[in-house]
């Protein structure tokens, strides 16, 4: 029994790598899109907290400590999203 693959198995291996490459390229593209969308959502969410928190702070409805607490909590909540990217 020989350990050298037959010419037929080499051909089938080459023909089977093309679809795998296409699938890998599509998967990489999907990951890139997900990373971009997640970053945009995290940035938007933090911006909204800052905007509305700043308005409440100026109006005297919350303190600086409360706004810092909200921002810290948002950062902690976003950590799992950032680590999966």
C-alpha cells in the first residue's frame, strides 16, 4: 500500500478547494461587515447616552457621577461585543 495519492485524488482535491475558498472569502466578508456594524452601533449607543445624559446634567436632573456611572455601565455592557470582533 502506497502513501502517495493517486493522480485522480490530486485532481479532486484541487477541484474541491475552489468552493472552499469561495466560502472562506464570503465568511471573511460577513465578519468584516459584522465588525463594522457592531462598532457603529457601539459608537452610536455611547453617543446617545452622552447626548441625553449631558442634557439631563445641564438641566440638573442627574449628577456628574450618575453620568459617569451610566458611561461605565455602557462600556462594561459593550465588552462582550468588542471581544467577539
